[in-house]
C-alpha cells in the first residue's frame, strides 16, 4: 500500500510518501510544495492543485492521509489553510484516491504511543520507525511523513472500518 501523507498549508504543503507491505514501512519520498509569498491566494491554490495532481500521477497512492484542520489563535491563517486543504481534497477526490483524516493527537498517538507527545518526539519516532539516518526536512515534510505513518499504523487495526 502506498500512502500519500499531507500536511496542508497555503505557503507550504508538506508531503510524504510511505510504502507499507507485510508489516514493513519504507519512505519513498518526501518534500514540500512551496508557493511564493506575495502571490495572490488564487494563484497559490492553483499551484497547489497542479502540484498535487503531479504528485498523485507520480506516486499512484492507494490512500491519502491528511491532517484535520484546527484553528489555533490565528483565524486568518486558518481560513487560508482551509482553502488550500479544500483544493488538496478536491484533487484527491478527482483522482479517486481514498482520503483519511487525522487530528494531531491521533498522529502523535499512532507514531509515539502518546497523544500529547512533543514535536521532537514525533520526529524522532518517525526517523526510528522508518530506519532513517535523519529526520526528513523541511519540518512540513516530516509532519506529512508522520501523518502517512499514522495511517499506515491505523489501517492495520482490527477496528478499521467499523
């Protein structure tokens, strides 16, 4: 199973592609879609849509795991992220990719075993689970890899689909 993990944003969209077979996990690729500051939001969203289509065509994922939207203290930023997330979800749906959504505590729990783990703990466990020499960079890509791992580990649950 090939899982495309997405950490949504409108300035930076992190992505991580994880391959899961017979209980083994392997990082295929990770990186970020970067949209230029100062570019109108509509053009940023178009770039995200086009780049998502390219990622899906390149890696042919069996599933996409994406972080659920949560509004922190900055509602304005949250609105932009929500719009980018909508573009990402639309492109996955257009390509027929099943979408799975996880909140940050689910990702932390799946990767570290503790839903309130610190970011550094999540990154270190991501590195360990995938047997990497270093944590993926940039941070948005590392977050996306953790989201993909969350799905890889959650999809094996006997309760999946209930």
